C-alpha cells in the first residue's frame, strides 16, 4: 500500500479506455495546488492529485526533505526521495486497478519537486507511465539508476521559467540533451516567468495532453 492521500476529478467524457493523469505537487504545497488546473484540462481524463507523505505543518507537504548546513549548503535527502518514488509507483498501480484506467495512457505531471521525481520514476520504473510532464523541475543525477534502461518508450514535455529563482533554468536546460542522448522523444520550452506556471505554459501543456490522448 502506498498510503498516499489523494483527490479525484472523474472524467466528464466517459470512454471504455479512460486515460489517467496523476499530479505531483511541489515542495511545501499539497494536493489542492495543481488540482486547481483540473477543471481546465481535457474532459476525458481521470485526474488524480496525490499528497506527498512528509508533513511540514501548516498544510504543507514534501516528497523529500531539503536540508541546509554550513558545509554542504542546500541538499536533498536522496533516501527519502527514493522512498517517495517507490510509493508513487505503487500508488499508480493502485489507482489504475481501482479505476480500471487505460494502462497505455498514463500521464504523470509534476511541478518542481514533483517534476524531479516524475523524471526519476520514469527511469527507475520504465514504461510505468507513457507520458511525463515536468514543470519547473530538472533531472537530478543523484536520482538515476546506475545503468539506464534501454527500453524506455516514455515521452516528455519539459518547461521552465527563465527567471526562476528557486531552481535555476540552467539546470532544466540539461534535460533535453540528456533525453536526446537516450533517444527519448521530448519537447522543451521556456517562458519569461518565475517558479510557477505561466498562462502560455499552461495552454501549451493542455495542447500537448490533447495531442497525446
């Protein structure tokens, strides 16, 4: 059991093979954050927004801790991150089984910390999801397999703000050459925005989702 709390938007257009869109929020947020987009997304989707397991108090949650010290500066708790990746993988299986969604149309959308884990999950669990939308995140090299699998078919949509002061755009710019080197289909775009989702970015995401339904 993943034991992750979640909220759901049922599909407004019923099909025999319902596509699944899972949302992973960023550090210090909660399952309500990205869910605010749900009503504007394609009506065919079952949309599930998961809440991270680590409580930060005051309604905030994290997928893994971000620590600070005088020697290492800012650093991520890699052990916790890997534990969350495993929980998310189990969670995807649970949701697919419970709602009988199309196993070939599973989309994983993550913002910031959620985007970092979305990338990593697609490498640790090849083809568990067919589509990854990584918003304002990057590929953390500490969250990669020792040997990358060669059978990944997942497609990626990646975007970042050029004036992001939380996660530098330079980190995000490494994602496309990394994915290109693996021969993985991907789109990368930037917006004159900070650490968030610009309106143009949202419409681009929506169009990408519709294209891949």
